[in-house]
C-alpha cells in the first residue's frame, strides 16, 4: 500500500506547521498529538522534515488547517415527505460538507427510537447510505409522548448511550425522576432542554421589542431557567448523567456554572451555533427561518453563552439541525415549524463568525465541536468492537463560498446563512 | 402618494402616505351628506372580505366603504368553507385568486397572515386585523377622529387603557398617533402591558398618574376574554381598578377629556353605562369615520391584477 504525504499543514491546536504520513503498509495506525487521536497517520514531523519518497502521493496543505472532524451532538434529520433512507443520505452528505464526521441523531417523527426494530433498521440504512457516522439517541418515553418510559435496557443493548425526547420536557416530573433512577444504573445520559411547558405554551419568540412589534407572544427566559434548574436537581438526586440541550439564556449558563462549581458530576451542556450568532432582531418582519425553540434572544445572552463556551461551562457547540420544507416555512410565523439547518455550513460558519473575528480560538473549537461531544456520546463500533475515532479534516480558510439553495446538500433551505458568503471550505477525508 | 399594493401595517407607510390617506378621509366623509352616497371610483372592481375571525363592525364597515365606492363585494365565510376542512391559507388564496379579485380584506387570529397573503397574490391586501400585530384601518379612523375633534393630532396626549398585550389596536393606533406628533401612554393590568423597553411607550399603573399626565383623550380597549386561555388578572377587579367609573367620568367631564373605544364595548367593565352618553364620547364618531377612512384606504391602493381594456 502506498502512503500519502500531507505537507505544510497548520495543526489547529498549536498553530505549528507539520507534515504527516498517512498509512504504513497494511497496518491501520493511530498516533496521538496534543491528546488528540490521529487515525490512519503513521508519522508526524515538523514541516519540511518529512522524507517524501519520489513518486509518492503528496498533498500540499500550505495555508490549510488540520483538525479532527466535528461531531454534532444535536441533529434532527427527518425530512417530511422524504424516505428515511433519503433523509439519512442527505444529512450525511451535508455533514461532510460542513466538516462533521458524526452526529447524535435526535428521535423525530420519522425516527422514533423507542424500540429495537427501529434502531436496527436505522443502523442498516446508515451503514448503506450515510457518509457520516450516525448515533441514534433513544427516546426517554414511548413515542416521545411523555407518558411511559421507553425500554432503556433494550435500547442500551443496541448501543444507545443518550436518551432524549428531542426538546420535549416530559410533563410529569415524577415519571422523569423514576426514569432517571432506572437509567442511572445502565450508565445512560439524559439529554433534555430546560423548559416549563405551561410557561412556554403558545409562545413564538423571545419577549422583546420585536415580539411587541410583531404581536407575537414571548417565551419567558424563566421558563428555560426553571427547567434547567429542575432537570439538574432531578438528575443529581437520581445520580444520572445529564446533558442540558440548547441553552439560550445568560441565566441558564449561570445555573449550569454554579452546579458544575458545586461539584456535580456527569453534567454537560450545549449551545446551538445560532444562539451564539443571532438575536430576536433577526426575526425582522416575520422571517420564519429565524423561528427557533428556544427562541433567539438578546445580544447579552449571545455574549454570556460564548463566555460559557470559553470557560467550559458550555461543553459543546451543536447545529440543532432541523430540516423544514420550504412550503412549511412560507407559512405565517405562528403556523411555520421551528428550526434551522446547519450541517452544510457548520465549520465555515464557526470559522467566519467566531474564529476569524477572534471570538474563539481553534483550540476552543476543537474542544467544543470535536472532543467534548465525542466524550459525551462515546461512539462505538460494535462490529469491530472498538471506539470510533474522529477522522481528520483540512480546512481552507481563504476559500470563499456563496451559500445558495443549490449549494446546500441537506435537502431543505432553512439555513440562516443562505445568500451570504462564508470563509473556508472543508476537505474530509483529508486524502480526498 | 406613490402607488402601493397593500396596507399591512402603519410602519410600512411614509409620512406622506399617512397624510394623504387622512386628507382623503375627509373628502370621503363629505360624500355621506349627499343624497347619493356613492361615487364610481372602484366601479367594476371586486372586493373580497376574508374574515377568519368573527367580526361584525369592521367587516360591515369595509363592506359599506366598498359599496360607496361602487365596488362589487363578495363575502368569504370561513365557517362554511374548506378552511374548516384543513385547507392552508396558500391554497385558499390560490382558489380566490382564480376568481380574479382586485382587493382582499383579511382578518386572521395569527399575526403575520395578511403579509403572507400579500406576498402570495396580486390583489391589493388590506389587513383588517391580524392577531396582536396590526389593525391599520382602525389606526386611520382613530387618528382622523382625533384630528376632527381637535383640528390636529400633533401635541395631543392619548392614554390607551386595557389589554395592550393582545391588542393590535393599541399597536397600530399608538404608531399612527406618534407618527403624527401625539404623545401616547399605556395603562392596564400588569401582565397585559409590555414593559416600556419593549414598546418605547410610557406605562402608568393607576388613574392618578393618568390625570397628572393631563391627557386629551382616554382611549379604552376591550378586555379580550376570547384571546385569554389562562387568566392574566382577577377580572372582578377590572372596573374599579382600570375602568371609567362614575366618579372618574365626573373628573373626565370636569377636565373636558374625550373618550374613545374601538368597540364592541363591555358596559360595566371598561366603561360605566352613563359614559356612553357623555358629551365627549367619540365612539359613534369613530364608527362613522371608520367607513370614510376605509373608503380612503381602498381608493389609494393599487392592485397588480391585470387589466386588458
């Protein structure tokens, strides 16, 4: 087997320029650098020191950034009216374009992961159709109805490590508390968004000058904050690992910061990229692309969330990828479904809006988008009986791309970056 | 004014547009005193009233306005239509556009629906009230009524009292009055009045503050029980705390203030019985001016429907 040589790549974690040798004979090899696994790499040297044999395949990565590919801890892939196989294929293709090698797939209408048969057929379809690793999150309750616990033992035997009802907070705290106690002994993690449904019922955006102007009822920040405090206390009491999904308020970050500082084990949290970048003002004149749950809030919330990512209170940045058909988003704001897609543009958007302006370092991006999500999910190849390691990618920051409906692979166009130019393109895998 | 297809919000209008529509309202009102209360301005044009929410006053006001401009009016009755069978707004509009309507007057419980319809069709769309968003024709009739009473809206002080949160009237009327140079304040039960940092409008909590502010007009809103699922406040308190009681009516009379209300009025809740006969009660003027304002709005919009004359 011939080796491929990658020269002059900039290693994202330290900024050093390095050369790499991919493969070594027939042996799959993984070496480590700065605590990160480099799967398939057999040798690393400072740039210019690698002996490249004549005739060997060489990729000059001058000006390109080398980093582990991203893992998205929050993706809904179901596209209404499309087959499951098509939904899986689209999401995988979009993920690769956005620098994402794997994702935690939330249960949804098309993918109700509350039984063994559904998980088996999903795994089959993913292995046949997907360009990306897809780990299903099992349902907390049967049919995500919030009533009866799903069979966690059966789900865990099929490789499920995370349980979620995809943003829905079960109405009965007693049921949830019992579910957590039961799941704790199977080492499962609950992924829940903080919410008090009766406070957020029939609300459509952040209460603000925009909601007043548009005559839309606001979702109070306290609904999310009381919800976060509630699930943290339930999980602590039950002794189960908890991952807080899509935190959107400054006070929500502070509640998690306090719980972590008080020594709570097994508590992690995520922020959706759009909550770092957009506010209620982006809703403008009923722009349904910016209808999200939780809603886009104030710029002070964006700043607090970013600070939370930087100090590790917020462990991960996720896409909260949610495909919505164009027709559905053309309805009025109240009737239109919530959600944005973000897989296609994930890494270029992070680079353009956070890394390039100096708000996040590459090392922080690697932690929040590559290593922390993988640590939470622990993706495992049950056939090979080994943990799955993230592949590497090359990122070309100087290449510009205009985001158009045609350039998106995910199958729908509800991407807030549509019509804008992003810096950077992704090469995944690096020897593509 | 520049040709415009739709009227969705007051904010979408220029100052010149607002003044033009107000000026023509006066001319339209003159027609009411003639023996023939009709002009041929919209002869041969079709007007559709599409009300997804119950309404008698606004709907009939628009219908009378359209008739006085000689338009043909069709009424789309939602309760007997396929909307109750689950048809989407887009599909309803496609059906209606096949009937070649020139003007669509729409009311819906969801904020933002008229804008969606306006983008989707060539007819001129008039928002007759969408959720808590906007009710621009009400704003015009209110501004015209104040202008008629005081000669000018500029410099007047208007306090709007009641359920501001759910009120499209409060939003549109406060917008037009402030654009015309009036000052506006809000008062109502705490959970029903958004904070000043969201509205940009001062917020009073009791009548004493209102009287100190020296308003010209007391503008009362109806308590909209139909929009309220979980109670916002104890309704038994309302009349005593926020309504025009007999005692407050005497002070209003002493200070020579005007009373307005978009109707329908809940007697004994936002207003005492005798206030309806108060000499400066402008509620009936509002109804009459509503027809003139709506005639003016219809007259100034330009549908993009094709003509082959």
